[in-house]
């Protein structure tokens, strides 16, 4: 199951795809990580889907990543009189916590944290940004606003506050229960929704206790103010363009996508580009030209992964959507300009042994035109540091830890193989060469570069590189 591309594909499971036959087909079509959205899943549903994915993994003997995406705090208005009212531009409207049905003059808002955080001048966006109101003043338990963009407002529609840091944690009681269930099952990545500050990530990490890696979804303007701190605390980030495009002018999103991709690459953390990448394929067997260009742009920028949401969860053509992403990615990565574009943004190595080894492996493999870079890794950090270099050569990561192999399924360019630790240095090189040969990355007469830590099997001790020749039997030529 060797992929012919380096960018990874994430696919969201849902009614259209959350069965064994479809999951198997999606994996064979190119999915590297499956996303389970807890906004639409129960604990029983999570357990069932998790078991199916692990069965498919055993069938193909290839690590598959699982991302459990927590719902996060959903801020919604209460019930409106008659189910729907019309807000006219220029009128004044107040929000309060009274549960009585709303009218054209007042809207019930059952979230005390909003009243504690909002200030005069802040914007309140309703129904995915279709309606815009501006706060003109606050009193205890009341927010006065003026309607800037009006329209029909139905009951239970969402509220967004792009100018406000709401004094509300990123994890609700539901999220905590979902996190515990998913962590106990053994999911690989935990998606953190509506992260506002670095403390939100720290809270999740404390609850996870290393049982899953964190993927912080950047979808709030307030998160951009602490982007570096959030990336530092997170194991990866997701550029969640849907909600980000609601709370910010949509024309700013492409530039912010580039900024976040570069920031994550600088830090050596995986970055996923998500939302509406092939939106038209929910109901069409082919995407628009603009969508193809959008996917290609993410690949050219060096994103680790690109993601399908509704396209694979509820769409009519989930397999075709994955196949299209795969074809676009392969075409981009074979473009003569790809390597020049992807390296137009320099990622200088940090002053660590692992970064120095990764940079050296990249330089040596380029100079000698080697067939592959092979990394022994226990925690996955060595493979991720080599991937950060975005080398032309394939990267094979060898690990004895099944959890590590699954997490690395989301990282650019890494082909992970589960194998026992080597006995000694000669066995280490022999094993690396033989796996490169068996997996189709190198042939007899080729040269590869091997990185590892001495003493062998010591996590975080990468301190050695070695160039090896493949003999006729696929082992190293000593």
C-alpha cells in the first residue's frame, strides 16, 4: 500500500461512509487518516467505527491514523417566537438570559460567558455570519446591539463573536467524556475545536496524559493572537477555514492559511488544511476547477495533509472525492516547479541534535542522489524532523511502536513500517535496506541513508547517519 504522493489525505466518516466496505475502499483509494466527528457520533458509534478501522488496518498490514474531532463549545441562541423572526437593519435588539421565546426586540442567549466577555463595539454574528449585529452597550445580564446586516433568524442558530475572547474553556462536559472514551479506545489524534488560547491546549494535554496527540483547530480570530504559543503546545494544527471564514472577512483566509502553514512547518508540527476543499463533490462526480486549484495550492504550500469533510461523510461520491485528491496531489508533486516552490520558504534547523541530523540527511541524500532516507524512530520525532526538511527522496520510518506508526500517518512524506528494534549496527543497516527493497523504494545497487540513535532503542537519541549500498539480496553491502 505504498502511496505515490507525499501529502496525506484525511477523510471524515459519516452516514455515507462509516461501514466496513466503504472504509476499506476509501483506504485503498488513498485515505491515510480517518476523522470521526463527535458532533455527530455517540460513544457506541465511535467504538464501532474504531473497531472497523482497526480491522481494515490488520487486513492491509498498514498503519492507519484515527482523528477524533471533539465538538467544542457550541454557542447558540434560544427559541424564537414562531420559530423564526426577521431582524431589520438599523433596529436595536437586546440579548438576555430569559428563556422566553425571542422577538424582533430581544433574543434569548443562554450563555453567561458571552455576557461576561462581550464589550461595546464587539460584533455578534448569527447563523454562520449571515446576520451581523454590533454591541452598543452592556448591563448586568443584558447586551444591547444594533443590526448592521439583517435577515431571517430561526431558533437555535449559532452565535460567533470574532472580537471577543469568551471566558469559556475549549472543552465542555461532553468533550471531556468524549475525550476519555476516545483516549481509552486508543485513537491517535484528538481534534480540539474552537481553541482560543494556549491554555485550552494545555488543559486537553493534561486530560490526555500522552494517550493521543493533539490537533488544535485554528478557527477563532483570538487563536491567531497566540498562534506561536498554541503551535508550541500542540502536536499539530488544523486550518479550519469554515468557521474562520465566518468570523473573519473571507478575503483574509487565504493569506492566513499560508501564514499558519509556514508557522507549523517552521516548528516541525504537522498542518492539515480543511473545509470545503472539494465541496461540489458532495453532489457532483467531478469538482470545480477552482476547487482543484484550492487543493493544489495547499499541496504547493507544503501542507502535511488535506482533508475531506462533508464530501466523504454525507456526499454521494466519497471514493471519487478521495481519488480526485490523490490525483491532484500526485500531479502537483510531479510538477517541475514543485520542489522550488515548496522550498521557497526556508525552515532553518533548530540547535538540536535531531534537527542537525535531519538537515544533514537531507543534504547528503540530495548531493548523492540517494534512493531513500530511512529513519529509526521510537516516538516519531526523528521522522517528523526529517519530514520538516521536505526532501525529494522518500522517507521511510521504522518503529517498534504501533501507536507511533499510526500517528505518523498524518505527517508529510512518511511511509511508516512497524518493525522490531535492530540488534546491533550491522543488523540496523541490513534491516533498513531490506525494508526499503521490499517496500519498493530501492533496488540492488541503490544507496540509501539511515538515521538512528546510539545506543539503539533509546528514545530521543538520534545521533548517527550512515550511507549504505543495497546488495543483490536487498540487504546492505558490507
